[in-house]
C-alpha cells in the first residue's frame, strides 16, 4: 500500500494499488469498445481492422523486446515491455473473439 501525502486536510491517506484483474478488464473493455466504434484515429482500431499479419509481427517484436529487457535484467523496461506485449495479445483476443473468461478458464485448467 502506498501513502497519498495530500490526503484530506493534509493528512496522509492510504492509496490502494490497482488490482491486475480490474486493470485487465478495463483495458479489455476499451479494446472491445474500439472494435465496436472503430474510431479513425485509434491505433487499436487500426490493429483490429488491418492485416492480421501486421498485428502478429507486432507481437513478435514486443516479445523480442521483453526478451532483451529480461536478458539485461532491466526491471523497469521489463515491466514496460510486458505491458506492451499484454496489450497486443489482448488486441488479438478481441480481434479473434477470445474473452477474458476464456483465458481464465484455460489458465485455470492448467493448474495442478
């Protein structure tokens, strides 16, 4: 837990960190909204509408960047690159109709 030094009346207040499940759901909802609305200026909409090969190459690029950051043991860069990779993987999920529940079921089925 972190502390917000600018709480009410200047008193420090605890600030809760976002939960990963909540963040993933929020991002996924935005991606689904982009798929529905297809705003012209949206990078996500361009990935959803464009050639699948372009999106798949982007995933390979992002995975390579995760590998390099991990090899270099650069924790801030690992976090940054994993977030990029996760975003692009989620774009594939939305594009191909795979839900977060589908992914949760798949991962749960792999637990031993």
